[in-house]
């Protein structure tokens, strides 16, 4: 059975850029709901006892297990997202990653411009990922519960949740402002 992983910071740690009210709902309701539903769905199945990434990979291959896949993906995606947030202010990538970003995008500022454009262009609910594959840094978006594991997009390095529940209480329909706040105040490489 899967358990909710604790947030790597206090509920109030990202105020005012991500309010404690947003985190209460996002972590305590949405994420908790995915964990609870996943446990309910895998009870007494071949998935019980598998590591989360194995559940994602295996259920993705079986259309009949789409509900398991959706909940497993959402659990993993949220756990990755929590660890992409800093309660100590925005950080920059380590030198090795920064060099790959500069090789792939020209500069860190150019990378941020492309990331923001892709995050804004994600139609509906989804995620914006920074992945490393074949020695390059790429930016990918995924819808719903999809992620770099299931779609073989590369090694995920960072992600931003662009589902409305991640930002609506604080930014309403201003996803661009949420992305700007992520880069300016919350990003954790």
C-alpha cells in the first residue's frame, strides 16, 4: 500500500507565491485522493506490493487498467512536483545541468522563455517537465496523469503542475503569473 509522502516544507512555506490554502487543498485533498484511490484499486491485485514506477509502467500497457494508471501517475507526478518546489527561494541548476541547458537552448533565459511558452500552451490539465535524454535537456508537456516514465521522454529533472488546482486560488486564470512566480521564487533544481 502506498502512503502520502510528507511535503518537503511546511504548508505556509511558499506564501505568498503558493498559499497554504492552495497547498491544503492540493496536498490534503487532491494528492491524498489519488493515493487513497490507488490503494483501493490495487488491493488484492497483481499491482499490490509493486513499486510505484512499476505500477505506472505496467498499468500503462493495459488499457483495462487505465484507472489504476491514472491514479498511480498522479501520485508520482505530485510527489515529483513537491520536490521541484523550494521553500528557500528559487535555485538555479547545478553547473552540469546549466551547461546542458545552454547547449540545448542558448541561455538559461531562453530556456525559461521556452518552458513558459510550453507550460502556457498545455491545453487543459497537465504538467510541464524538464527531462534529460541522450545528453540533451528537453521540455515536454503531458496531459492528465501522463509523465516521462510512461511516455519514455527521458529522465525527469523538474516539473511544474499546470492543473488549475495548483494555482487557481492564488492566481485564478493567470497561469502565466503562476509560472513567473515558480521561476522567480519557488523553483528547486
